[in-house]
C-alpha cells in the first residue's frame, strides 16, 4: 500500500461502503466522519443514488461539500440544489430500455428529479424505497421519460445474467453511455464521459487539492474510476476481487464497520 502524503479530502461511495446492507449509518461511521472534520479533512460522497437519496446523509454527517449523484453525472450541494448535470442521449436511453425489455429485466428511469417504474411490486423496489426514502412514480410507459433521463437501471435477481448483459450492453452503447453495475442486482446506464472519477478530479481542482492528497472508498465496479483519481484507494472487504485488486488497500466489509476502520487506520492513522 502506498502511504498518502497527508490526505486532505475523502470521497466515499454510499451503498456497500458507507452504509450497511440494511442502509444504515453506524455510530462508528458517523464518528469517523466527525473525526475527519476535526482533523481538517474534507468529506463527501459519490453515489449512484439520485440527489434525493443523499438527503438523509447530509444532516447525519453534517456534509458541506458538493456531492456526486448518479455516479457523478449530477453534482448537487448539501441543500440538494443541482450545481451541474448531464443527461443520457435519447438514442442511447431508448436502446438501453429496449435491451432490458428484450431480456425480461425490469427498468427504472430517473428523470425530472423522480424515480419512475412500471411495476411497484418488482424485485428490489422495496429496498430502493428504503434506500432513497422516497416513493416511485408508477407509469405504464417509460418512453416519454427517455428524452431527459439522468439514469436508467436494469434490475434483476439473476446477478450472473446481469453481469453478462453489462458487458454486452456496454459494447453495444459504446461511447454513447456509461454502463456499470452499482450493485450485483443493479445495472446502471448513465451519461457518457461522466463517472465518479471525473467528479473526484473536478472537486479536487475546485478545492485546490492534488490527486495524491485525496482518498476514496468503494465496493463496486463503478468505484474503480474513483480509485484511479485518488492517491489512496480503499476497497471494502465485501467488494468483488477485481475491485479489491484495483485499490491500494482493503478494509473490512460494510457490515463490520469497514468504513470506520479505514478512516481510523489508513487515513487518520497516516496523517
């Protein structure tokens, strides 16, 4: 593991990293973020969640920096006001939804600040409802939303099948959209040329913090771009092997306070 040259900013993924599988912040995680602030180290999050899904974290963690939503394609302030956003090109959005339909996979569309779906009883809807603390808008036709979609998600209990579709859909869409799983059961389609790595780099430039003084934490494939944009990349113990291999260090899993352990041992312990 490379020693950080005095970390000045920490950017963390949320689901699978900062919160437990039950979507809760533990007392240890809250205390770790507080200790970062006391040490003069900035903290924020980059997540596949929409801005509304980050609201509960703002008060609990006293977040004050911009946050990256939709895998970094939308940047919002602590008040959830949109600072910048990019949308999926309509043709790519339609191609993604058509592919999910052909595969018999549920599709969710995040557009106009809301979460839209066809079947409110489909797999993982209750989980997403608890995660976002928001209700979906049920619609029979997703097509009108595809002109202004910020994120599209293919949802399935068949994790291996979703992994296979990830590879083929990414090839089909090419440079027209980014395709990554944010969880084993969620396949995210987001705007092209945007990812968590871009958010980290842009925030570092805005704050005048060089790459080598930024630490990132994550657990999924969409976090690897963030790892590449930081001087200290920390993978969760629950991460896939390929994600762990892309990091400089590995901590405990998200249900065993791995986030707090990483902050205490790898960030604060190296200051």
